[in-house]
C-alpha cells in the first residue's frame, strides 16, 4: 500500500468515524481538538447543522478562512492550558470530542493524548463520545469497537462510562 | 459536500488518474512536479517498480524521509529554472509528467501551470502523458477525457500530439 493509499484510507476512516458519532451523539457541545486545516471541523459542521455548538482548539489558526469558528468558539494556545480552562468553565456539557492533535512525533503525540484523556471525564456529558486518531488511555472511558469499514487500530472510539 | 468529502474525492481522483497513467505509459522517465509530502511520488514508485526512473521537482524537501528521491533524481529550487534545465539535458525522454504544483493562490497557480505547459513539449517522449491538478494550456498537448470515476474538471489529462 502506498502512502497515498494509506492516507485515503485514513481519511475515509475519519469520515466514517465522524459520521457514526454524528448519528450517535446526544445533546451538548462538540469539541474539535486540533483544528488544523479545518476539514473535519467543516465536516462536523455540515453534518450537524448550525444549531450545534462546535468549539475548536489549536495552537494557532492555520485553517482555511471559511473553516475558522467564531472567536467565542475558538480556543487558541497550548491545549495543556485551554482544555483544563474549558473543563472548568463547561463541566460535563460535551457530547462529542474529536481529537486529531498528533504532532507527527510519536512520543510527543502519545504524551499529548494521555494529557487529553485525563481531562475528558470532566468535560464529557453522560454517554459522551470520543473519536480520536490516537489511543485515549483513561479508566473513565470505555473503548468501543470501530464502526463498520474501519480497521481496528486506525481510529479510536470511546464512550464515557 | 464538506471539505473533508471534497478532499477525499480529490485524492481518489488523483489515485485513479495516476493508476490510469501507470497502465498507459510507455518507456521513459516519470516526472513529479511538486514533491510535497511525497505521497504521490511513493504511489508512482510503488506502482511502477524500482526500475522506473522518477525525477522529482520541488522548491525544497518537505517530504517524509522515506519519500525523498536519490539526489541525482531530485531537482530542488524554482521550477522556472529546474524544468528548463531538465528539458535541455533530457529532451523527449519522459513518458509521464504528474504536476501537482499548485500554491493555493489561484493566479500564481495558473501562471505556474502555463509556464510548465510551455516546457512540456520539449520534455515529453512521443505519446507522452500529462496528469495534472491544473489545466495545462498548450497547442502541443491533446486533452483526454478523464478516466472513469473522475468528474471532468477535477483532474486534467493530456497526451503529446
């Protein structure tokens, strides 16, 4: 499989996972951890409609101008600061967290995922969902089998216990 | 259609187009204009095998280390210099040019595509193919209908007249 093949599969898995979550999620916020170029933000927005409040987090804005959330839903800076602040301000109000915050450096990415995982229980509403590009190790999260069409280990799915 | 949907379709079209070209092309070099992250270079390499010589062009190396061609097949710098130099050195020896050199700025991208198009006739071998993310305006190139699965206007296909 070429890197092009692998990348297409990864994006297809991401889309299947997000579409699954959009069909499953309850009331509450959606969090996009790692706005990046804004593609998955745009996907969530288009699937969920404008009534759903989506909060996006990133170090700085690198997204297409059409894919930048309004300022009061955009949390810029180190996620090690912005995510705990959000948890304090909006505890247990989030229906879905999509985390796509990998840096490309495996050890950094795993450390960041572990940090995010520790803060998710305070953020998620009952039955809250997590869709992530990395494992999210937390005793408070039950790992779910991936939706049909996604190979195990390509994307990760959790529900708050 | 979300930006994620659109991006997946673009990559699928790119793969269909490259696979079509790999099945059609004759003997000669393959040129990758815009190495980028190296995904399509890796795809061409995996489809065509190690015996096929692929020359890649880019301003600077930004590709994954596994997807960087050997130094004598890597042409770094402004393509406005490196492409004419290649044409002088290797006239009419190229079976396929894949051009994915858009900068994101429409006027710049169109100007660069026009520049590339002007130099292709001197580079291409008889029946040489061009697969491009932008239109390649040249009287010496006959536009081909896109292979099945690609909507017109999403990717562009030419054969040297």
